[in-house]
C-alpha cells in the first residue's frame, strides 16, 4: 500500500568508503599523497575485489553487476555521433572525465603492486576503471559520510547497496528514500500502491530520457518528464547576423541564464524557450522592453507571433534531424551486427524524441491557426 516500507538495508550491507578503508587497501589509501578522491577509492576497491574472484566476500554482489554498461561514456564514437547535440556533448565530457581519472590515477594504481602477484597495469586498466566508474555512477545511492583527512575534498556521498539496486525505475511512481539514523539502515518507502505479484518499482527522480541515458544507460518509454533540448547553436541559427542588437540580446540571455535548458515537451515549446525567442525577436523599437519579456509580459502581438513562427521552424528542423538520425541507425544496424544493442538504445531515445517533437509541431500549428 502507499506509505509502506519497500526495503530496509542494514548499514553493514552497504559498500562505502568506510568499507574500503577497513579493507587491505585502507593503509595504502591513508598513506598516499596527494589524497585520492572517495570516488577513486570505491573504483579501486571494486576492481580489486572483481580481480580476487572466488576469494572476494563481495563475489555474490559482483556477480549480479552488469559485465558491460550502456552509458554514453562506454559507447563507440560512431554511436555517440548519433545522439542529440546536447547529449552528445555531455557524453563526450563523461568520457573525458573517466580518461582524466585514469591518467591521474596511474601512479596510485602502481603503488598497490605489493598487494598483487599480477602486474597492476593489467588489473587496473582503462576498461576496468570504466566498468567501476559506471557501476558507481549508475547504482550508487546518496549517503553523506563524515569528512576524512585521507580523502581529497570531493564530497563523500556514495553508497553501493546490494539487492536494493535491483529495484527498477518507473517515472510513474513516487518514493521516499533516505538513511534512517536510528535504525542504521537505508530505507525506501513507497507513495504509490503496488498490486500483488506485480513488479515493485521505485523512481530514480523526475528525469527526462536524455538524463536517464546519460546517468543510468537506459531510456523510458512514454516518460512524462521527457523533453527535447534546443542547443544554443541551433537557437541562434534562426537569427540574422545583421541584427544590430544581436550581440546585446545574446548577452541578456546569457546573463539571465536563458541560453540553456530550452526544450520542447508534450505540451509544446517550454516557457523558457519561448521567452528566449521573444527576446531575440524584439524589434529595434521594442528592445528597451526586454525586462518585461523576462517577467512574462507581452510586448507586442508581432513579437509573440514571430516567436511562435521561429519555434515552429526550429521544431521542424529538429524533426528532420531526428528522422535523419533514425535512418542512419537503421543502416548501421544492418552493417554493424556487434553494435545492435547500443544502436537499439539510441534508436529508442530518438523515436521518443520524435513523438515529442511531432506533438509540439501540432500544438504550434494550432496556435498559429488561432492567431491568424
């Protein structure tokens, strides 16, 4: 029933930096300078335990973890290129973050050689770190830990929760999740009811599909939180470089944080997107009124209409771009058998995007018909 406790996992079952420090790695981490990050400590522990195989007390947990992940950081460049522009950029940043972590950790990994018979270079290789990073990024629960001198200043907020992390995500349920200090256990309570014999879902947060793919490696169909992002580059393509106030308008949008998080959703263009378009569409005689637009006021019927027209053009451009991408995916699926699972994931994301964009185009068409 709504209000019931779904799961309560005792603190001793959680895998945290405290687990790492109390293990054979603890002494090495405490001595190492400059201090490692809590994230690297957990990655190192996962790689080492996986390498231990049968000897690891964590083997039952490690056995249920995915062998490979489908986060954009693990995708081939060919596949990353098929992602929508804003997600492609984030995927490349994610990849770079793991590469930098690997490069900066090589000396620390080498220092662990006395603990292993095998060469640490072969144990702690790039793909092992990528696997460990994705395990933590996709499965960790938020849990604040006291600051420890042996770690760098990055926040220590990770906990891996065996069994609990088998609960799947649904955007249509609501839950409360937190560490219960009194019971010393991590608890999830449901705010939604679940029928007998049905799968119990939890919600990882009100995330759109791009965020779900980036952080967890999957896409949800008919996700009520989903939207399609308009990059600043795409937005500015529709404004004349001859507009004398163009630079001033871009500065206004930048200063007021209106160049990011511009979206099309189930209900059409977002308020933020339309507001940005209205500012960019201000006539020379209306430019002084830009503050009124940011407050949600109407400056002129002409300005409103031009913003809607431009939104319709951008929407149409994104529809064509998405269709083009879906075409490339279907061709690649025929030629690259080994990439099929990853291609299917990007195809699902793009198909969900297309549904949203087509709904938005319909709404804009009706709005335009209503104003003419």
